[in-house]
């Protein structure tokens, strides 16, 4: 796996040992960021504060940082994944731009040091077919900027249309469904 675009384009991403994680493919990541670059509903990524939940290798957050995001919180709890994220942050020299939050995302609480500004982009790629993104959506609302976009990835056969969220875009690429959501104003 490599960074697709930006300052770190082409650099390898360390992935966790074992089979507990399923990194978002380079092609899917490229498609996700192409949508964010061109959609009129997407906030500007340059200078953004982003969160990568169920981070695994941290590929989505690293891609965002490479493309100009100012800050990323990586939320992960599995030891091998945490080691991979740390290796990647060190390898890319992103210590001041990244924080690792070792926590169960379904019970997420962020200390003020891990949220210096509201998050405009949240990337969520939990294990497929478990619905783990549902409780996380409720937990992240207080941390979001007004126009924030939340990307949720799950299995292609899973509907991602949660109550209280507007579906901005819904795409299927191979085995993956990716939906872009915004919290409803009401």
C-alpha cells in the first residue's frame, strides 16, 4: 500500500501484522479523495482537522495529511494496528500533525488535546457487516464542524442510511460500499 497523492505520494504505508485488519485499497482511497476534491458539498481538505476511526494502518488519515490536512486523530484499539500507525507517523515525520487515541471507537471520548478544532472530515472503516459505525455516529456529533463530512465504509451489501444523517453520496466499489454523510440540521 502506498500514499496515492500529495506531499507523501508513492511512499509505502506500514500495515498491521495478522489478518485482523483490511486496509482500504489504494484505488478506493483514490476514489474517496477524488470525490472529496470535487464535490460541492465537501469542505476544503487543505488545513482541515480530520479523524480516522477504526484506523487500522491509518491509510485514510495519512492520505488526508499528505493532501494538506493540518491535523489527524487516529482512533484504534488493536495493538498491531497501533504499532503500524506509530511506524507510519514516525516514517512520515507527522508527530506534530497527528495523535493516536487508543480507544474503543464505539465508546469514543476525546480529550481536548486530541481535538484542537472541530473535525471537518471523519473517515470510518470498521470491520464489515458488524454495524460498528452506527454507535460511533452518535458519539462523534459533538466533535464535528458545522459542514463536516463523515465517510463510512462497509460491505457492498450493507445499506448506509442512518437516521439523523443526510446521505451526500453512496458508491459501491467491488466488495466495498462507501457513503458520505452529513449530520442533519434538525
